[in-house]
């Protein structure tokens, strides 16, 4: 079992990398004595694959282990489900010393983490992410929360886990679109922070889709390190953390307008093409770099164009983004491959030209 450490001003915690669930016992024992109550929180899909296995393994070392299962999907990431989770915690008499294991993708991690952050003013939790997106993104950084009315992640907290435990083997059951959707954030990490990582990704798509253990571990580990390095310098999103929004300004607008028909990573992929195009027309990166970025995204089966939306509608949706302030749409652009800059002077014409570009315009 390998590990790296995430240091934030409020806490420091390890991320463990393994290819099984058995090793989690060693990690748990380091933090929690065997008389602690443990509650696994997971969704119905993940429960079918891994719920029973994890329950049995944890029960071999802890006396009281429970499992709380909720229906899968973003549409259940809300306060109603959180209430059901609280009720389960109360029924099982979980107290301040109890521990929550969030087993699943980002929906589970965000929601079980939020329940842990708020139940009795906060009880410890462990992230056990099982999608690529959650392994490289949502389980690192301590953002937990739920959607409210039409607003994504509107209710939440910053709450760091005791540790993160990644069993790479869980990716074997993940549908391929989910896998490639998760890789969009991985490519983002290379683009904004690490050129040589981007270059490694350029040549690794074949082994990635074959789920080559070494390549997967390298990718997940490096992405956790890179995201960890950003959140440790800016835990509460005062500034630097904004670079993680590369591709998301446009990506979120597309995601909302398509009514979540495409996966988040697929929308972010198109959004990154738009942001790379803006970087190009502002003289920051070359045309070759723009094409290179599109090529690597496409090689991971990610879309680089989107056709069906009206330009005005996309622009107006960007104005509604919670990160847009005083009608100024802030963009994260690339000053080169591997380096990001925050820019607020992108003018409307340029934004429309970027929207035209991602809608099949050629250079
Ligand atoms: N907290 C953060 O910083 C942060 C960052 C990015 C995204 N997010 C959140 O993450 C969520 C998206 O996460 P996600 O893409 O992991 O979605 P998800 O949790 O809904 O998982 C996607 C689907 O895959 C299934 N699944 C999970 N693991 C599986 C496995 N190993 N094998 C087979 N099926 C499996 C799930 O049941 C679900 O149906 C969004 O709600 C988003 O807001 C949070
Ligand atoms: Zn994202």
C-alpha cells in the first residue's frame, strides 16, 4: 500500500493507494480503536459491487459495523437523502466517536461527507472513492455538500476526511464513459500545473483504457498530488484554487443547458477546448498547442465540439454562473501548457468567438 500526504492549514491526512479492500484495516487501526462504531454510506450500485465485501472486511476488526444505502445518482444528492442518512445514524446510536466510511463516487463522497460534517457538529469520515472522478478530484480538498432546488452544491462545508483510501481495482467495474469522463479532470491537472504530466498522458491512453495498474496508479497519484498542492495553499478558495476551474466556466454552462445529458467531464472537455482557444487568440499559446490539447482529449474519447446549443443562450448561462461577479465572466486560461492564469479581461466578442469555435468552427 502506497501513500501520499495532503497538508491543509486545518489538517493533514494521507491518501492510500491499494488494489484491494483488505488493506484498509491497517489504515483504520492507525486512526481508530476497535471499539468505535463504523457506518458505511454507499449508493445502491456501488453497494451491489463492493458493499458486502467492505462490510465483512471491516467487521473482522470492528465490533459494530453498519451499512446505510441510498439510491444512486445526482438527483438524490439533496437534503432529503441527507435526512434519511441522519435518521439511520440516530437509529444506530452513532455518536461523536463513530466513523463514517463514504464508499462510492463523488455523489456519495460529497453527501456522506456533508452528513458527517454536520451530524453532532461533525464526526470523522473516510473517503473511499470508487470512480475515477472521485479518486482524482472530489475526494481531495474537503469540499462536501448537496444540491438544493436547482442549484448544484449550494449547501455544503469544507470538511477534511481522516484519510482517503483508493482501491484502484474498483475501476474495473466502472462504465467506460465514466472512466473517460473522469480523465478530463486528469488532463486538466496536466494542462494547468504540470507539462511533463500532460506529455505522459499524451502517450498513455492505450494503457489507460486497458486499466494498466502502473499507469492508473501513476495518474491517480499525480493528480491527487497536484490537486493536493493547490488546496493545501488555498484551502477555502480565496484565490489560487480557482485555477481548478479551468474549462469549467464554459463546461458548467453546457452541462446545465444540456440538462446533464452529458457527463461532467465531457462538458469540461469541451469547456477546456474553449478556454484553450481563448488562450490562443490572446497570444498565450500557439495554434499547435491548441490542436495538441484537442488531440489528447479526443484520444481519451472525450468530446471536443458541441453543436446543438444557441450561442446567446450559452453566453447568458455563463453570466448566471455563481463565479461570475458584476457581469464579468472570469476565465482561467493557459499561459503555456502546464501553467494557468486567471483572466477577467476577456471581452464579449472573444467569448462569442470561443463559443463559435467549440461549435465546429475551424481555425
Ligand atoms: N467535492 C468536490 O470537490 C467535487 C469535485 C468534483 C465533483 N464533485 C461532485 O462529484 C459528483 C460526481 O461524481 P461521480 O462522477 O463520481 O458520480 P457518482 O457518484 O454519481 O458515480 C457515477 C455512477 O457510477 C456508479 N459507480 C460508482 N463507482 C462505481 C464502480 N466502481 N463501478 C461501477 N459503478 C460505479 C455510481 O453508482 C453512479 O451511478 C457530482 O455531484 C459533483 O458535484 C465534487
Ligand atoms: Zn470538474
